[in-house]
């Protein structure tokens, strides 16, 4: 008993030494110290859980500054964070353990990748019907693992959570594969350019925006920067949104013609999804029927499909002009 009292006294004296203003020490303070001694767990700071941290990370990212660019995190990046969180939440419903920092190990990683490779996805088709795809594409899975690692790395730095960082660094690989992307050659681009769409107020601006993207190689997020004020000596000079790098691009005559038509700036750019929908209609009108083959691994199985080029997709931006330059 005497030994226990000595320990209590030592604890109280240590606490007293940390108090700057001794006048605040009273009976309430003493009772608090005694309670802390006998029930220390009650006063330990609550540890943040894995999903609590993800929610906190996403919320704070809305005002977070990207250290590489000095700008706020983009909306597309925030959407990626949310998508990964949703996948993890869905995975928690079927995983045998509660997902938290202390259960994130190789077993978790393998099970999560397997879950993503077999996940069912409902896709709504243009005719209103739906089809079910089994499993995410390899590159999509890789993106989710990359975001997961981002969450964990930040948790280690910001919250000092106890995770096996070396294991995550060495074993949490982001699977990837090189995929085939549709591209148009110069003849096909000219077919689009020569379409008479003066009476089609829906497709004409989309066609022109796409052609500017094709002949500049710009990402969709940078197309709104194509305007006269950014053109010097027949070259386009802009700072890319994603990388914050300045690029200098020679202006193709088609781009010059389109800008002149729209008073030296592009028409209003629609959403990426709506643009892609209209591009397929343009492909039909221009009769872009050349067949290309696209291979992609979904659910762990590599599949090759043949498509007509009239099925222009969003990954055509940039890659079209890159390949055209070497044709």
C-alpha cells in the first residue's frame, strides 16, 4: 500500500511540474490527476479509425494545396478519392475482418485486389438497357491501389498511425498493363473537319473542340485554354493543369481556322461524358468504319474486341495527335 501511494505521489508531482500557473492547482485538479492515475485509458486520445481518416482526408483535400503545383486539389482527384473509399466500403461488407490500420496487411491486399477483379458493375447502355460486367480492368485496379497507398502514406505522416510502411511500400503493387487506344489518322480527321454541320448546333462545336484536341494533343482539362491570348508566333503557349508545366505547341491550320470561326476562343466545352456521347454520333456521320482491335484485361482475363473507329472515346484526346505526327 505504501509503495502504491509513493507511485501515486510521484505521478502527481510529475503532473505538477508540467503546470505553468500553480494557482490553477486545486482540489478539482488533484482529483483529476488521481483519476488519471487509476484509469489512464479514459484519458488516452481516441485513435482515429481507417475509414474516419479517409473521410477526414477527403474533406481536408477540398482545401488542400498540391505541393507540386501550388494549386488546390482538382475535382477529378477528389472524385478518385471518393471512388476508392466506396470500393473499400463495399469490400468491408464481405471481408472477414474489420478493416483498420492494424489489419491492413498482405492478406488484406490480396483479398482487396481479388474483390476488385471480380466486382460486378452495371453499365447503362444508350438504348436504356443495362449490362453487367464482371471485374474491373487491370489499370483501374492499379489506380485504386495507388489511391489506397496515398491514404496510408498520409495517415503515417499526419496521424502517426501504426502501419507496416515497409510492407506497404514493397508489397502493395499497383497492377497495370499497356492498352490499345483508338486513334484517327489525318484522312479521318479531315473527314470530320469537312462535315457540313452549320445547321447542327449540337454537333458542330463538339466536332471543332475534338479537332483542336487532336491537333494540339491537349488533355480535356486544358482545352479551355486554347484562345488567342495564349498564341504567340503561331504557337500555343499554356501551362498544363495536371502537371503545371508550360508547353509550346505549333498551331495547325485547322486549329487556326476553328479559332477564327469561334471568335478566337473555343465554344463552351461540355462535360467529358456528354462530349463522348456526341463524338460517337460524329463518327457515324463521318463514316469512320475502319476497324481497330482493343485488348484489355478484366477480371483477370485478357479479352480482345474489334470496334469501328466511329466509336470515338475520351482516351482519343491527346493520343490522336501524338500518333498522327508519326504517320
